[in-house]
C-alpha cells in the first residue's frame, strides 16, 4: 500500500490541532507556558541545575536563572544544595508545583478525551495503533549510511 502524498501534512495539521487543544486546557492556569515547561522539565529530571536547564531550553544560563528566580518567587521552585557536592545547586519543584502539574495533566487529558469521544470507537482504536507505531518508529535508531570502503582508505 502506497503512502498518501499528504500524510506528513495531515500529521502536521493534526499535531497543530492537538497543541491547540492542550494549550486551551492549560490556559486556565496563571503560570506562563514557558514556566510550566520548566517545571515539567525539572520534575522529570531530578539532577537538573541552572546550567542543565539552560541547555535543555537552549538559552544562556543567565536567562534560565532569571526564569528560576520568577518560579522561586511564586513558590513553585526551590534551589537546594546537592548532597553529593554542596557547591552544586539543584532545582526542585515544590509540592505546589507538582500539584499544579498534576492538575494540568488531568485537564489536558480530559480535553483530549473530549475530542476522542467525538470519534467513532473503531477510529479511536486505529488512532491508538497508529500512534504506538509512530512512537516506535520515532525512537528507532537511524542506520548510519553505508560508506564506500575505497573512499575510507583515501
């Protein structure tokens, strides 16, 4: 079976629609999206410091530090000394931040479920299978291109 020419475009459009649904669910929070992203990153990476966060966000460390200052001021983030190296400072989400992230995840899932509920059950099942296959394909290592051995000896 040949792949439809517009499959990549359809996936891109669906991704944009999904992002809009997720953003709509998150819009009820008073925390800006960038700060929510930071909280999600540090809650999933317990060893994160400001420099590591800057790398994850692809920003300079001073920008990441100012972002952490704002989160700390709102009670969503704490800076704590690393028990293994007291010179290192780790970023730790507070209980309020974890509650916020949990509520956000629930809202987002409910928003997506509301869309899924408008789809026929069979289509939901097909979507699940397609998303699982897409996820597997996306995480497979890409084989390195074969090189001509004659070119390697030159």
